C-alpha cells in the first residue's frame, strides 16, 4: 500500500489511481485526501503534488475560498486580510453589511466589523 506500506493481500480489494500510475496501489481505507483524510474510494479524486486530494481541498490549493460565502474565488479582484479572502461583494461588516473596501474595519474571529459596530 502506497500509504501504510503494508502488503495488500492478492485476494483483497485494492485501489489503483490512474493519475498516480499503476505501480501504486492502496488499501481502500488508505486511499484518502492528503489534507483532510476523507476516504476517496467512492468519490472523484484529484491528483496533485504526488498525492490524492478531495475536490474541496484540491480547489483550495489552486484558488482562495471566500470567508463570507465559502465558495471558491475565481476572480483576480478580491480582498485578502490575514490569510483570509473575500469576494468584493462579501467584504462587508457582519452586523450592518456596510461594504468595507477602502474603509477602516476590525477583523475578529474571521468576522469583519466596521468601526461603528
């Protein structure tokens, strides 16, 4: 098994990932996302950097995820603060929903607040 390094019995099920090459195989329980360890046997997987990824984490490795709506940001025009990213339309105060682009704000527990709130 490419993950646990234990033998895969000849009569046991094994996972082969075409993108990884057929020289590698995994026990079904060992074929998991390299980031979150979600089992990938019954899911679409992505291969990158020599490892298997679930869809969510593979996309996050390529593009940022909006802290406001939890969707991938495909635009090049977005706001980023302290490792978090927002679509421009979601870069707003959590309480009053005032857009904060170019305005003062506070970031508390991944939530944006305007000075008034």
